[in-house]
C-alpha cells in the first residue's frame, strides 16, 4: 500500500462486480482513535462528490487518517447498471466496502468513521440499522425522506422498501459507543 498522502485507484470486488475506489494512506498515520474514514457520495454522483470529497480526503490524510472514496454500483467508474439497483443493494454494497476497507487497511470498524453525504448519509444510517458498526458517523445533509425526491429519477427506487422515511435518533457519542461495543 502506498503511504504518500496521495489518492490512488483501487478496485473493490463485490460479488461478481467491481466497484471503483480511491484510497489514500497517510505518511504519518494515526496510531489511536479514529484512524480510517470511508466516504459515501450522494445520489447519482461519483466518488469525489464533484471535488468536495477530494478536499475532505486531502485534509484527513494530512491529519493522519486513511481514507476511501468509492463509486456506487453503476455510477462513475464502477461496474453495473444503476437503473437496476435500489437502496438495499447500495446499502449491502456499502457494508461490503466497509468490510473490504478493514481487511485491506487493517483498521478495525471501531477505528473507522463512515462519512456520508445526502443519500450516501442515508446508506450509512441504513447500514447501522442493519448492524453495521463504526467508531464514528458523519451524516452530512442526510436524505431523511428519500422517496420524496429520488423516485422520479430512479424507477427501481419506487420498489425499494428502504425508500420510505426512516426514524433518526441522535445519540451522544458515549451512548453510541456503548450501544455498539457489545
């Protein structure tokens, strides 16, 4: 693995498809606490979230965090047909990406933060609802009622059980860690 504070391309195997990613490993990695961050872009975007995630990744790398940005199935450079996907599939893909990140970097889920933007934040929250564990979460402008906007652009979304609104409960960090630590 390259540890020069630069993002480099990686292929992430998910079942029979490949997702495209950018991974960066810092020159001076953090040794404790949150050491890794997986960034999840929003609806119909791509892994850099139009440059926003590149800025975040560069900042995190300078601070010693390992980072991963990836394209959803059927978007950006990832394989697959986006029109044939739904939130459940993207949530499952994200969970597999997080597992791949832990194996590839050796950073445990407890030392990884999942950062999602818009519908990417929704995927992160859905993953946690399904048992996904992370040491930290950052939900930037989450889509709390995704069916209200995405369904007209994404036909498969209308059939998705996850397309309905879902409850959000804000947790104090200590409560969150206690709930997820066992």
